[in-house]
C-alpha cells in the first residue's frame, strides 16, 4: 500500500482514506486518561481546523460576492451606455427572419412582448377584483384570471382603471448573452 503524509495524517494514495497519524501514541484503543487527553487534543485541533476552513470559505464567498456585485454594476453601466446603439447595430446585421445575432463573444436576442397588466398595489386593487372577478382572487389577485374583455378595455382606456393597477408596456426586449447557463454550469463542474 502506497501512502503519503498530509499534515501528519497518513493517507492511502489509492483510496484517499486515513490509515493513521504519524507519531501517534495510541495503538488500537484509548486505555487511560493520558491517552484520552491526547485524543481530545487531536479532536480539538481537527475541529479547530474545520472551523478555520469554514470561516475562510465564508470570507472567500463574501469577497467573491462583493467582486460580483462590482462587476454586475459595470455590466449594467455597459448596457446603459452602449446597449441601445449596440442593439441597433445587431438588429441591422440580422439575417431575414432571424431574431438572434450571434458573434464569437455572445448573442443579442430580440423578442416582442405584449402589453400586460401589472397589479401595483394588491390592497387597492383586491376590493375591485373581489366584486367583479372573485375567481381571480386567491391569496392575491391573478391577472391571468381577470375577464379577458375587461383587461383589453383597460389596456385601451387607462383613465378608468381601478386603483392599484398599472399597464406594463410591451415592446421589443433585447438580451445580450455572453455565457449561457449551461456553459457556466459546465465550467463550474470542470474547475
């Protein structure tokens, strides 16, 4: 059996299992208080190392989250600064019938969305919904359960809309994609 010593732990190189401790003073089992203290000391040292690793991991994660937040801010700036003009260029390069421009560095997707109602204030809108469309009310009002004809009227005539409701305008959505979810998952697993 081939072994390697790692922080005075003797490790089987084939299985990765601990097979002993270099210089360990207890053979087989604990026989007296001195050996009990030796064991307890080793357990405390190991537990302390575990706690230190967890603390270090927590710190690393916090540092990475701060870096990610900073990078997300930069990504938002890039989109706010150049997004509209970049979308115009990408759209002009689309092949007929295509909705996505692809370059070596990512994709720019164009999708059309419809106008839709958004309940801005549940408390203000729920009384109207309870009276006129009770089937739309669960624990909150579901726009999808409101009568279709009523929704279409509100989308055309904003002045007569009940309080707590607003229109979210549809239009074209543009999405810039560099790394797809599947690609980032694969990279994480490979690392």
